[in-house]
């Protein structure tokens, strides 16, 4: 199965709820609203043999916090990326760790660094930041390094 075929199938199944772009036969990007993540992921698991969880990435965007779940397909060059944008100031999306335990650590890391909350996460405690670390998100656009250094008593020159 290639990305173009899969894109047509997802569009037929989910309509406007799954905005698909096949960049090549090897790469498929699917933009979803937060409530569309589980239905599309479940459909992919049922219909794409060899689908597995690769990793996830997050980025602070102007419109919210974007989370990309990258799903390679075994024994093929195909990688499917599910993109969900959660609006700020309280970005929340469903936790993929509920369905794929391997997603647990990367979701905790994204929570610590960009502040997206993964609803239903089985272990929502901090991973990267110490408990004493201020409740700020160092990879967000609005993170003020100078203010942070002042809060922790570090010289602003460093």
C-alpha cells in the first residue's frame, strides 16, 4: 500500500475529518482535530498491516501546540504522520499511550517541554523537568529566558 492509495481510503472513510496529503508514495500526512485521533488511529491499525508507533514530535505554533505522531509501516518505506493541533492557552489532546504504551515517555517529554496535556495518559508525572522546576515550558515561543534565569537565581549573562 502506498501513501496515495491510503490517502484516498482515509478521505472516503473520514471525509473532512481527516485532511490527507500524500507527499510521495512513501509519506502520508493526516491533519486531525483532537477528537479525530483515536478513530483514525484505530482505522489505521485495522487496515494497515505492519503499522507501528515510531515516535512523536511537538512544536509551539502560532495557532496552538502541534503534535505529530509518526507511524512507520514494517517492511515498506511508508511513514504515516498524524498531526493534531491543540489550541492554546490550554493545549490538550488524547493520549496515544492509552493505545500504544511506547508513546508514554515521549508524551511526558512533550508535556514538560511544550505544555501539551495528553488526556488519559497512564502516568502523567514529569519526565524531563524536576518537580521543583517552575511551571514553564522552555520550548514555547513565549518562554522568557531572562525572566527564567532571574527566577532561578542565575546570572543573565550565561
